[in-house]
C-alpha cells in the first residue's frame, strides 16, 4: 500500500513539475507579485519659494500617493530598511511598466514634479534587485525589488526542481 501511495505522490509531483517547467519556458517574464521598496534617497532642491519643509511623495498612475515623511532636508542622504510603515512604494503584478514619479506637494498650485518615468520590472537588472534613478540637480533614488530580477530559464527550472524534491 505505501509503495502505491508513494508512486502516486511521485506521479503528481512529476506532473506539477512538468506543467511548471512548460509555464516558465513559454512565459519567462511572468511575475506573480514583486514588491518595490525605496532603499535610499537624496533630494538636491525643493520647488517651494517659501522656506518650508517639503512634503515629498511617490506615486504611480492609478495608485495611492506614498508620502515619504522622513525626506525633508536638501542634500541629506536617507536610507531605509524597507519595513517602514509607508513601504512598499508599489508592486508589480506583471512585466508591464507603470507611469510613476516623485512629487512635492504644493499648497498654492498643482504639485511639483521631480520626475515622472516609465517604471518597469526590467529596470532591476542588477543581481541584487536594485535600480538607481538619478536626475541631475533633482534627486538620487535607489529602489529594491529582489523578485524583479530575471532568472535565466535554467536557473528558474533548477530552483523549482530543488524546491520540489
């Protein structure tokens, strides 16, 4: 009885492995969920005329604004752990890019734009899952997304095989 039961489990595991390998080969860029956090940031100027503390935020089109409560001083470097109450910044659920940016809240007119860009999972080509965006005389920002790092098909398959042994 136990040999038959073991054989059935083995057959189910093999079928699962085969379906997963086919999926990975034919859809290698598919992401299920990839969380993006802010690793570090430095702003070089504010857009306010009055000498008030700026309110800096990150936002992607169609998503909520994420206020960065610690980023207040010009030319100060801020580093983050990724576990702050306002993290993560966004999440990729596919390989599709998002229109995102850093902004400064303005009390008298529309919010000021530090930069807007097409933010893509493929930007995280660094093996550590980091992406650095530098806009001269505006800001430097480093984002972290380990799940965005593309693995070669062989690495994906090997990882999956080891996990299912």
